[in-house]
C-alpha cells in the first residue's frame, strides 16, 4: 500500500496543487464536507489508517484550506485508488480560523476546479451524530446546489462510539426526518472516527473496525471500479493493533 500526503510546497501556489490533483486520470476524487469539528480530518485518518491529517478539539477550526490525501482503499473485492479532499469547516462563523464565507468560497472553487478537470466522484457529507438533524439541511442544500444532483452525496455520521444498541440505530431513528427535510443521500455510514490507543476497550476497537469497513464499502459502492490500477496489492494490514508500526511502513513506501 502506498500513502502520500501532498506536501506543502513553497514554490507552487496552493491552487496549482489542487489543479494538479484534479487533473489525475487514475483516481476516484472524494470531497469531504461538513461543519467545523465534526471529524472530517479524523475520517481521512480512519480511511488511510494513519494520523497524517491534523485534527483538533479546538472549536475555532483546524483545517484551514482544501488539502488532498492520496490513498489506495482496500475493500473486500477491490482496491480503489482515491484522492481525499479534506476541506475547512463550513460553520466557523466570522470569528473562526476560516470565516464561514471564505470556507464556502474555497469549497465552491475546489468543486469547480474538479468539475472542470477529471470530475468529482463522491461527496461525503460528514456530520456529528449528537447534532439535531434539522441543522444538517443548510449545508446539504449548499452541496446540492454546487453539484446539482450530478454527484452522489453520502452521509457519514461520526461520534457514535457510545450509541446503543448499535451505531446504525442513528440512521434508523433519523431516516424519516431526513427524508421529510428533503435530503436524499445515495448512501450512509454511522461510525466513530475516534483514534484508538492500545488501552481502549474491545467494544471501541470493534466499533472502529466496523467504521472502517462501512466507509470503505461506501467508497467501493460509489467510486468507479475501473479507474487506474492499484500501485501495489497487499494483504489488508492488522490495523489499529499496530497502528504506529503501520504508519512507519506506509511512510517508508512513499516515493
Ligand atoms: N467522540 C468522538 N470524537 C471525534 C470523532 N471524530 C473526531 N472526533 C474528535 O473531534 C475533534 C475534531 O475532529 P477533526 O477531525 O479535527 O474535525 P474536522 O471536521 O476536521 O474539524 P475542522 O478541520 O476544524 O473543520 C477531534 O478532537 C477529534 O478527535 C468521533 O467519531 N467521536
Ligand atoms: Mg479538519
């Protein structure tokens, strides 16, 4: 498996890096969108089984500009080469690190750049399971108006590590409200994106594993299967148990 974070470059302006990524013909382009602090960057780390995307509990906003992460997602039947576009939180207000208007403008520019080049294959709307569903409508409308039904939008609900009887019960309890609010998702995953450490209980580990599988399955279902070929095919690693060692291995594989 190879893992590459697009590195910051002092010589190439940011829009060129996104432009370059948007021109790649061999990847599935996935854009992750949502409010500040809902777990967008943690979701990147869940998918890539690394801690490379910076995360923070700070309500002021951690991700300040669109950042692209390249990864081979291994599913049960396939390997899908993806570019994950992590974005700034949409609801920072005017006080946050990235004011709401700027975050919306950056998102619009990113989506436009991708559309003009190789396209967007999947939009992930990342939300926190503790929030009332009525507040999800505003950003859903924003995303929908940007892609006009041409790109599947899937919902990823984070923060469900303690949800009983299971994480999926969030969806069962909220499906009707979501439909009544006019939100139509092509798929969903109810997850925890919490980082696991060796001292965590088995239940949390299992839920994190389920979360990984659910998100990879969403990607497999919604990304075209015939984009490019995997760089290297490996046996799925023993994730979470040896996460720090795996990070080292992944970085060692960087070209
Ligand atoms: N309990 C819990 N915490 C989570 C989960 N996912 C993320 N977090 C925590 O929430 C905080 C914010 O996570 P980030 O991944 O930085 O959120 P973000 O959406 O990228 O935030 P911005 O970049 O600021 O927009 C961090 O402290 C994470 O550890 C989850 O599923 N459950
Ligand atoms: Mg972030």
